[in-house]
């Protein structure tokens, strides 16, 4: 199973448009996947039963969407030159062995010019520390504001093509 992760919980975030476009690609490929959005996490998750003793709700979610998956596609916006803190907090609370010997593909999303390249490098270091392999073809999406249509959907052909190429080769 594959888990497609939206690494932010910001209301009206634009990363969701990329997650939805990626989901459409996976649907077309007939891939068995689940979505995990940081907005699904229990509101008190950083405090309640954290660090080795997660709450039952968080344990169930981590079991279903992290432990049960072999591959992860992480779509992460750029916040202050890195990926969102909520996703690091989530990583810190999930049992580390849930990530061991698994595969991760990374996509960055930014309104600026860097496409969250730094955040993708930070995530690479963390996942490698967790003994997960990170796919070499990381996709930085810059200037996201100009790539969405009036319905806030990602319809830019060039971006969709690179995402599809990543999905096909990563899932091989
Ligand atoms: C807390 C915060 C920090 C941000 N820092 C950066 C940044 O360092 N570089 C950048 O290009 N965009 C930055 N942005 C803008 C985001 O890249 C932009 O909102 C983009 O749409 C992706 O984030 P979103 O999914 O939350 O919409 C930041 C946005 C927020 C909310």
C-alpha cells in the first residue's frame, strides 16, 4: 500500500491542489493508496500521550497509514525555508521503526522560486536517518500561485507530466 501525505494543516492551503492532482495520477495508474492529511491529526496530538505513548486515535492512524504502507509520497509546502513543523512533530511521535526499510518520494510546493528544495533535503536527511530510502527524482514546484486555475486545481501540463513521471518510476 502507498500513503499520499499532505504535510500541512494550513486552512485553504495550495498543497492540497498538488495532492489532488497526484491522487488523480495514482487513480489513473490503478494504484492502491490512502491519503494522510495533517488536518486529520487529533488537535491535541503534540501533547496528549506523545513520545512513545501516543493516544489511541493517533496509534490507529499511524498503524493504518504508516505501518501498513510500504511506500510514501510526501507533498510538502515550503514554510520558512523548510517543511512544516506539524509534519516533523508527527514524525517524532510515530514509532521510528514504522518507516524503516521503506521508500519515500518527495514533492515540494512554494510560492517562491525554490520549490522547497531545502525542505526536501531536510526531509531526505530525516528519512535516511529513519532507514527509509528516498527516491532521487525529487520534484520542486515553484511559483504555485501561477500554476492553479480559477477552481484552485493544478492543470499545468508541464508540472503534471513531471509528477506522473515521478509516480511511474518511483512505484516501479
Ligand atoms: C508559515 C509560512 C511560511 C512560508 N515560508 C515560505 C518560504 O520560506 N518560501 C516560500 O517560497 N514560500 C513560503 N511560504 C508560502 C508558501 O510557499 C505558499 O503558501 C504555498 O502556497 C505553499 O503553502 P500552502 O500549501 O500552505 O499554500 C510560506 C507560507 C507560510 C504559511
